[in-house]
């Protein structure tokens, strides 16, 4: 199971390798889509090389 998860993550990393973080951050809705607040702590992963397709898996 863990190996399968790493393989999926690796596929997304390879796919996103050609996309710049600047391009990903140009999405105005990115912060709200890539952050969550839990128990007064904000987790902001909007400046990481991840997109909604990767988040769905």
C-alpha cells in the first residue's frame, strides 16, 4: 500500500516537474483551495508544487 502511494506521488511530481510554481500560484483561488485551518493553526501548502489533481488522489 505504501509503495503504491509513493508511486502515485512520484507520477504527480514528474507531471508537475515542467510546471513552475509561479504558474501554479497565478491561480487566484489557490490559497483557499490549498490551505486549511484546524484548531487555530493554519496549514498553507499553496506555495508547494501540488495541484488539485494531485490532491484528489
